[in-house]
C-alpha cells in the first residue's frame, strides 16, 4: 500500500503509512481519533499533540478491554437465571468478538503510539 523501506511490525494498521513518510502524522492522528471515545473528542482532546492523543487512546482501550474481560468472566452466571442458554451463548460469543477486536486495536494503537514517541521498529532475527 505504501512504498517505503521502513520496517513495519506485525499488527501495524494498514491505513497508517510508515513513520516519516508523507501523510504519516495526519494519518496517525485520524487513526487515533477514530479509536478514542467520541466524548473525549467533544471535550476538546488536543488533536495536535500526538503523544497525548496516543496515551489517552491507549488508556481508554485498556479500560474497555479490562471491562470486557470482567464481564465475560461472570456473564454465564449472571445471565443464566434470566435467559435461555442459547441467548447466553450468543452474548458470550458477541463479547468474545468484541474482546478480540479490542486486543487487535490496542496492538495497533500501541504500535502507532510507540512510533509517535520515537520508537523505531526493527525486524527480529
């Protein structure tokens, strides 16, 4: 998608070009904004401070992931008295899908956040 000799680690978001290329900061900013809660953007999140934006986005994703894990741990026990087993299974599977998405997204945000902080990724031998 982007021509560059820069190494991008596994999990790097496809829509963000490599650091240092044309459009890198704008793409990274838009990617991070798309990953953080709308209320944070509405509250005046500093869009031009990429380190702040990355840090806050990482924190919110960590919180969402922790909450999804906590919900998942007790979901069957909490819902079983109230709904049919099939409904519980659908709820569990839905939450597992959300959790998988959060894990992937957190990795992407973490990689972009690292690059924003000056990390240069190198292939492992």
